[in-house]
């Protein structure tokens, strides 16, 4: 007993450290048990380590430079059309299930997955730099794009619906056709010249011109650039 006491910290600081370590270990153990056996996703197949911790996904995406998407393919081949990717997400590799997941509000009210907005400034935190004497916000908190609540998202979406209706999209069709023709014309003009074309720059220029004509009064003309405006691609 005396030897045991020799190894235990006697100071208040040491006891606090031991208590914190014990509490942390207990929390992690409890969290792991919950994720593996009691989580709503516990019944889905997949690697247990992926179900227990997000570091499994982080390892493939950070250490192995974005390889998790290929690992997911392997997981589907091993476990089937539905696999658990991490403690909070599953992957469905079944096109017939699309209409069950993405449904209209009349069939089932669904909340937006709030994790999609984490880490990309969609929480609307004020920036440090002042703007016009006021703190600027990168985006309004709970912006339309990632509003979590179904009913509130419906309210925010309603003013924009005419732009995405069949008639609204049809009005843009001639403009898109014109830009497609211009892009094809650029390619045809370079045919036989042995000129190397950066297709990523060309399609980014096309996308930029489409967005510019839809959203901006003073639209861009990236397709007219001899090199397809590479700065648009680099700075995107």
C-alpha cells in the first residue's frame, strides 16, 4: 500500500490532472460505446473504427490526400449499398433510393443537415475587419442556402422560386445556347493549330460568363480572352 501511495500524486495539482484524465477517458469510452451500439446509425454496416471516430475519415482525406472517396467505394463493395462513413453520416450507393431520400415537403418534412455549413462561415460570425464603420458579416446567420428548419427554409426559398421555375430557366436557354456556341467556336478556331488548350480554364470561363450574365449587370466576357481568362480559374 505504501508503494502504491508512492506512485500517486500527492499535490492538489496532480490530483486535478488525474481527475481530468479519468473524466476524459470515461467520456471518450462512453461516447464510443454510444456510437457503436446506441446511435440511430448503429445498425448500419461499415468499419467499426469509422463508426467510432471521425479520425478514420480524416486520415484518408488529410494524411492520404483525399483518398476517402475511393475507400468508400471499397466499403460499398464489401458491406453493400448502405455503409456508415463516420459517426454521423452514411453513404447510399443505390439510385433507386434517391426518391426516398429527396422528397417534397408534402411527403415528409426534412431538416437540413447542419454539418454542411460548419467551417465555411455559414454561421454568420462577425469578421474582425470593419466595413463602413460596422462589423461585417460573411453571411447572414442561417442563410437561405443552409437553413436547417424545414418551414423556415421554405419561407426563405419562396422569393427565389420564380428564378428556378421551368419558365424562369427557359428564359435563360437562349443565352446559354449562345455561350455554348461561342465556346465551340473557340475550339473550332484552334483546330489544327496544335495549340494546347487548358480545358479547365475554358469551362471555367464558360461558367463565369453564364454566372455573370445571370447575376451581374456588367457581365464578364471570359470566353473572349485568348487564354480563356485563366485568372478566373485560379482565383475561383
